C-alpha cells in the first residue's frame, strides 16, 4: 500500500467504544489508513477481535480495556498512554450508554446515572486527561458521536437525549476554548440510523437491513479526519452504503 493510501501514518488515535459497532468499524478504518489505534472499551474479547481485524488488515493497534464508569478509569488510561506515546493525534468518542426508554416521570435512576457517567462525565474526563497530549500534536482532531435526540427531543427518549445534549455542550464549548490557542479541531457527528446493537435495543421490531452498516459511518469519519474542517464542525451521516 502506498503512502497516499495511509494518510495517518505516524499518528496515534484513541477510539472509545471500540469493541463493537461504529467504534470498532472506525478503529479498523483508521488502522487501515495508517494510524496506530488504541482501542478502549469494557469488553476485552470484543477489543481482541477488533485488534486482530486491524492487524489482519496490515494495521497496528493496542488494546486498553477500561470501564468508563470507574472513577479513575480515564485517568489510568491517560497515564498508560502518556507513558508510551508523547502525543495524541486523534480522539474518537464513540462509547455511549442507552438508558432504559421511558417517560421522564418514570426514568429509572440507576440506568440514568450510568448513562450520565458514560455519556457526560467520562467525556469531560477524556477531555481533561488528554488535552495536554492533544496539544502536542501538530494536527489534533476530536470527533464525538451524538444523536438526533440531543437537539430534537422525542417522547420517551428524555434520559438519553439529555445526556447527549450535555455531551454536545461539552464538546462545543471545548472547541471554542481551544481553537484560538491550539491546533485542536473538534467535530460533532450524528451517525443517523445505523445497524448497531444499541439501535436494535431501541427499535426491536426494525428490520436491520433497512439501516446502514457501521462501516458507512466509519468511512465518513476517517474521511472527515483528513479534511481541514472548521471547529466546531457539525454534520450528520444519513446516506446508505
């Protein structure tokens, strides 16, 4: 494969939620594009499968299992990465938790708290712990995956929508804070209807063949990462393969 086929050669990428779905597909696409990909999620077996797929495609990867609900999980991950690499070029925040769908009056607190921890608190912790490594990159990019319900409230989706609205706020504010004083660029991407386990849970009666594969989203994310987009950048991936 030529250098032009590996535009991210020499770059380090961290992908959360990398054991399945859009996260795993994005990690594979980044590995094929030349980045060394650090894969993180709770599911060790899923991470090993994703890592093997990257190696089989000619890429390189490292797995770093982390439970984002643990108070010091992100900090420990950052320390491990900082001890091995001197910069972080790409951060893709794909990990997300879908709480039980219900009316606002009936939100189940433990489910809501877990979603708040993963979707909001862990996002702030990722920014806090990796900001210094991102600033060391000559072309750092952060992409966070959001949802339509963050900006378009929908009955019974209040818990998830609230966490994703807060997620967007954090990323948008961060983008504004760093754009004049660093090379960090931030994009917030709505993948739209995609064939994932989370989608299947939310829409159990839906024919999965009617929605696009995670690879479609992954290809767009990798393409976007190679563009000189303005920050904060927002877009949706609504097309089928």
